[in-house]
């Protein structure tokens, strides 16, 4: 994706798209936003529900200080305005899994105002995507439709869980930019520890607002696509919905303001309901909650305690270690990997460490089905393995075998090398003996090589490696063969 933008070709010319994302990020906190009920994922249905979450009569919400701190940390990381006074509102609507009949949210006075996220495009350019606001709100429960044939069941474990709704400006201009935005936002949230970013478990979800227009025109009527739980689905839904809107307009119709659902199996969006406006929710300040007032000194303490953010870390990796923008970007996308690189690169060739992480280590994690954020390899083990390759104890190929064992079992690097017999033969005398044997057994090939067929060197190396059961040091083998064949 380049800075030139993205176009949809219609019957009568090209169309632009404009996309805004509403990301719902579950706050990392041991308790819910207004109660002390736990928030652990995967608990038995309705086992994490307080009287407040169930909206029992007489129960009053009490704000969770840590959830407020997490929202402020996120705002600071987005270089956004922190509103020292904010208000909680009641957003009124009925769902069976919303016990009080309203959601405690924020509307006119959110805790965080305008900020931005910087995207690194494929051609090296950057684009800044505006953040309109970040507000805190409580989640609803979950309706379960497949437990009984005659009824819908309700699980209130999620009811009251703290969410940060992060709303972007309609600045995104392609599905690819939407993917970059979501990945960058998730990287920031994970780096500062305010959301785990696990879309499969529902702790990060996105609503996507899509509109189309001809170049130079005003923004078109938008449609909202609800509850997308993967970056891939977000990107596909944008493309599908934009093409649908172009087809509607070019056929003489008009795009209606509505909420739609994305069907990934059919590759289509379908209407869910007409889109609500703010007045439909009858927002008003929650009478049970006073305005939230923040101490400026406390906000500055949170700012000072933030870890190094992905953009700053990327710049440092490039400046200190000479890494390319691409390599540095890959390493900082996950804090666990950036931390691993920082520790393993100390006193070593940083480029070699980066290449090993992005090659053998990522490959081993992928084969084991482990997310990079959950990488189990400690820095000392990674460093030790790279050292064993550098000092010719093992070959690059053997290093792949070792890292797979370390990822799978947490085994000691040297123990794996000894157990699997991976130590290279680097003794000059032993290698020269192998070379002599191969040369003596293949006089015709020797004659061909000396007659000009120098590409046979690879064949000779292979024969020596075969004779050593793959344990000979390839570099030493090459040197010994050249000395013998060219001498």
C-alpha cells in the first residue's frame, strides 16, 4: 500500500473509500469497571457476576481506579488529550444480556480526546490517522443461542467488564491501511499493558464505518459493520461493503445509514438494522456517578512510567543497530519480541540476532502454533544458540533443529546439541582425511573439475558432508577442498 491511496473501479470511473474504526478494547484489570467481580477469560457461565453487574435493586456502581489509569495510559500512548474532567452517561437500549436496560458509557465528555496513530506504509511513507476520542464503558453480557432449542441463554460474565472504545477519524483510505491501523493500535496497547489484544477471545473487537465517494466529493453516507474479530475480516469487510455501495449508487439507488453484519463465508454484508443516532439512546449523565476529576500530577506520573513505545523503539533499533525500517518494524510489533531482541543483541551482531528471530525462531513458533507475544524462549537461550552458530559449534541448519526443541520443551540449548549429536566436526585433520577419501574415490570428477567444471565444487562438498553424516563444518570443508583441488 502506498501513499497514493486506493481506488475501486466502477462502471463510470474510480471511487474512493473513507473508513473510520471504532475499536472496543477490553481493559486489563482484575476487576470490572464498576464492581469487584473478576474478569478471567473462560470461567463457567455466570460465575463472575456481582449484584451490581446483575443490576439488582439498590446496587450502586463504584469506579475502578485501575481502569481509569489504564484509559489514561492509553490516551498518553496515543499522544492524545487527557480530559481532567469527564462524565459517565447512561446509554439507553434494551438487550436481554444488558440487565439494567442501559449501558454506563461516556458521550459528550470522554476521558480522552484527540490523538493519532502513525502508519508505516509499504513504500516507506507515513500516514497519521486521527483519533477522535477514547471513552470508558461497561460491556454487556452474552446471549447464547445454541444451548437450548426452545430458549436463548444469557451469560453475564462479561457484563460490566471495562472497555475502552477508541474511535478514529474517517481517515483510513484502504483495507490495507485499516489492517495497518489495527495492528499498530494493538501493538501499542500490548506494549503498555492496557489490553491483551486477543481478538479470538473478544478482548479486541472492531466496528467499521465505510463510505464511498468520487474524488473531490464530500464523504458519502456511511454504513457500520459490527463486531469484527480479526484483522483479516476487517479488511475483507471493508472491500466487500465498499463495492456493494458503489454498485448501489451506480444502479441509481442511495446508500442507507444502517448497521450491517459481515458474513465471511459468503463474502458479503447484510442489513442488521437502521443505524441509531445519539438521540435514540437518550444519553444523560449517570446520577449515581459524580464527574470524574483527575489530578494533573497523577497523569504526569503515568506518563513518566510508560514503557518505550513501538515508534520510539523502532527508531532506536535503526539508530543503534543499523537495522532497516522493515526489520525494526517487525521486531517492535510485539513487545515480547522487542524485549527478546534487546536482551539477546547485547554484545552480539544485532543484524544476525534480528535475522535469527525473524527466520528460525518465527518459523519454530509458527510450527508450534504459538503467538509471538507468547514466545517461550528466554534471551539467554537465544543468545547461547546464536553463539554456538557463530563459533561453529553447530551449523545454521542444526540451529533450526535446536530452536524447535527449545520452543517445544524449553530444553537447554547445549543439552539438545549433545543429545541430538549436532556438534560440528571442525578438526582440520579429520576434515582433510574426509576430503582425501572423496577425492581418491572420484578421480573422474576431479579431472572434470580441473578441466574447468568448477560448479562440481558443490557436489564435492555434498559428498564430504555425506561422509561426515552432516557433522563437518561446511566452511572448513570448502576451504580444504579448494586447497586440495586448486593446489
